[in-house]
C-alpha cells in the first residue's frame, strides 16, 4: 500500500474513537471583537474538573439577549478550542451578545458541554450583566448538548436552535450498529464487533470484501441495492440527496457509506470498551419488496446485540445525553436531508419523544435539501434564528416540516438557495 493512502487510513482510524481521561489543554481563546463590540475571553474551572476556554462578545447596542453556542464533536484531539457561532456577524450587528465554551473535555462530551455552558451563562451575568433572555444554538453534538440541557435545566434557556443535531444522543450510535449488523446479513460476512483493529478492517474487510459485494452508492450491485434499501429506512426514509450524502467524504479514501460498517464495537465512540453500550436488540428492520431479501428473513438472521443495562444508563447519563422529550421552551431544529453522519432519523425520534411528553407544540423542525452534514447557508440559519426569536417574543409558532410524514420531497421551503442539481430542477 502506498504511504499517502496508509497515512489517510491511519488518520481515519484514529478519529473513530473518543479519548477517555487525558490531560486536556485549553488553546488561548483570545480573539478580536467585531466593529462596535467588546470581546472578553479566558478560562474557567470545568464542572467535572479541568478547565474550559470561553469567548464572549457584546455589541455596543446590546439588546439584552445572550446566545450561547455549543460546538460539535471534536474527536480525539487533546486541544480544547472555542468555536464562534456560524452567524456571529449577524448576531452582533443585530444587538445580540454571544458566548461559547470549548468544554472542559473533548470526545462525545455532552454532559461537559451542557454543564460548562450553564456555568458560562452564570459567568456572563457576573462579568457583563444578567441577560434578559438566553438562547442556545448547537451544531451536531451541540444539538445533543441542547436536548440534554433542556431536560436538566428547564428554565435556563428561553429558546433553542439545534442545527444538524444528534438530538437523541446514544441512539445515533445505535444507528451505526444497526447499519453494520444489516451489512453482515446482506454480505454474508462476519465483522460485528470488529476485532481486527480499524486499519485492518478498512483495508481487508471494507475495501477487500464489502465493496466488491455491495458496490457503492450510485454503483450498487444487486446485494448493494438490498443494503441500500435497509439503510434508507434506518436513516429516516427516502429524501433528497440521501445517496449523495452517503458518498460524502468521511476521511481519507473513506465515505460515510463505508465508515459505519465498523460500528459494532462494544463501547460506542470509545467509552466502556469492555461492555456493550449500543444495541439493536429491538430494531425492526425494513426493506423494499422484490429485492431478493424479505423482511422476515432479514430480521430473523440479523445479529442482535443487547446493551449492558448498567453501562447504557451510565453512558446515557454522563456522555450521550439521552433526552426524555420534556421541553419547556421553543425549539427550532434544522437538518440537512442527506446528512449521513447524523441522519434525519434523529429528528424523527426526537419528534416522537417530544410528542409523547405532550410538548409537540414547542418543537418546529425544518429540513434543508443538501447532502452534507451541517451544510447550511447563513441565510437559512438567520431565518431560523429570527423565526425562533419572534416565536419567543410573540408566542406565534412558525411553520415547519412534518418529519413523521413523507420526506421524499422535503425541504423546498427552507432551502435558500436550492442547489443547481436539486431534484426539483431535473
């Protein structure tokens, strides 16, 4: 194997697990304020130990509202860095102060993110002024930070906007396992859980065996069409750019389509490696008819992995933030239709949980027709946040998508602009 390809695969392999306890280092969060604004930065003690870096920016014409930004998954890096909100300029120009934390740990650090962000709200009140209202925007894992915060701190935020959010926490990693287990049935191979190590798995099993059997999205074999149908239902059903999303680059030569076959490890995202955290025990797999594999055969033959109850509860409480669906403030959620990293099934599951708790009127969900994870334009995010603020201010609920319905043509109203290759233009 050539060295560049080997290096790329090693990079991918190292990103697939989350570091446990290690010495985190806060990167200096100092930054320059935008015109007509004041910048504050520094570090604070983390709620679970260590420290987190933070940034605060307050416009001269501050309207009294604060926006907390919760960043996404950072992988294995020991460096703790602060990310600015994607609509920072608009926020400042429109009178909103914002603050963001690096969190005091990387990895799937939902509890750290939720609790350190709460601490930052309190710190803002002590060094600036208590805000009139506090909103939170969170991307990817930051969406799980939001849903966790809404359950644990019900009065902290007056409005929330998860974008491309892993809203239901550990269920995302259940999906990865469900995907891999289905791959075993269709290919006839055994690779769940992976005992080879990441590099060997991708070289020998994925590229060496799985791809020849299934093909790849857009170039499927007959077996590949079976698997694609299963994956379609697992990820949220047919929707614009679903196939394109699976072909999006995950790292090196690997796409999202390939990444999730290596998802049967006991501890999702690297935690509790000695115990099974994820599960597909009660998953009812679906597949379209006339593909040479029926649902009864599929469900009878799929390997079922049962989670260790104690490990799952512990992981859910401290890392993965499994939400109950109890919310007490308006939530405006945005998701791209083709996202294969954090699929639309997160939106579907969260809607079901919120409805079951009787809080459905507090959740609006909008889909954007693009293939990538968190692939939004500023125009889309500004509209979403503006509509959220108006909702909180007036009590008038804005329109959204019915994510429990047919999503095959979803997102036309919220995608600005449509891509040149949008299915509606074909």
